[in-house]
C-alpha cells in the first residue's frame, strides 16, 4: 500500500492527514508548530512520504476540517477512512461517533447502550482513546456522564477537547451549556 501525509494550516494551527490507497489512515489535531506535527506524523506513519500535492479527496477533507475548525458544521462523513487495521468493536464505536452532529454530544454510556450493553462504557472510552482519525471520527463529541467532559488522549488533553466543543457550540444532553 502506498502511503503519504500532508501538513496543512487551520484556524487552530497546523494539522496532518495521512492516507493510503483506501482512504485516511490517520489524522493529527492542530498544533502551533508545523514541525511538531511533521515529527509526529513521521513517527506514526514511517512508511508515508510527505507530499505537497495531496489528491483531490484529501484536499476536500482538509477543506471540511478547516470549515469545522472555523465554526461551521460539516459532518465529515464523506471523508473515507481505511479501517482495515482497526478492531471490529472500535469500528462500531467509530461509526456511532461519526454520526454525532457538530454541536451535539453523546456519553460513553449512551454509545455503550447503542452497542447493546451499558457496561461497555469503559471499552467505548478505550476505543475512542485509540481513535486514529480525531476530528474525522469526532471522539471529542463523546463526554462522561452528568455533563462532565471526560478524557481526551490528543495533545492538550481535555483542554483541546473543550476547545473543539466550544468551537462547535456543544451542549450536553438535557442540560444547558456544557461548560458553564
């Protein structure tokens, strides 16, 4: 499989996308320094060559990500991901997460119930912590019970999650402002 990656600017800093023949294999959330993103992308995707000329479908994904980070509300569900190396359980969790519209949230427990067992909430959290496509698979839209933020394994941790949810104007289920 041929792999490549590209670093691009967003309203929040430099982000990265890596892809192969069957779609995205990974995303990296924005950071201030392009070189930091580049270093992380090279480490995560050692077989991927950096390119300045991504294919049209990747250009489209970058445009949609930029729109989202500027406060618009694209769903990003048209962005093709290559989930061939992802465990089946995680794939199911990611499908549910991808259906959460910008500005809305589900809890880990609500996703567990959708999977058929409310006791799977921790497993849902672990699957989201391993998400190779943050933003495209919007794990930041999954929160803890009671309107609590919950964890976030990306650089910046919960502060990054909070920032993304704030940009989207997220509200917790059956509550007022998630953050106030």
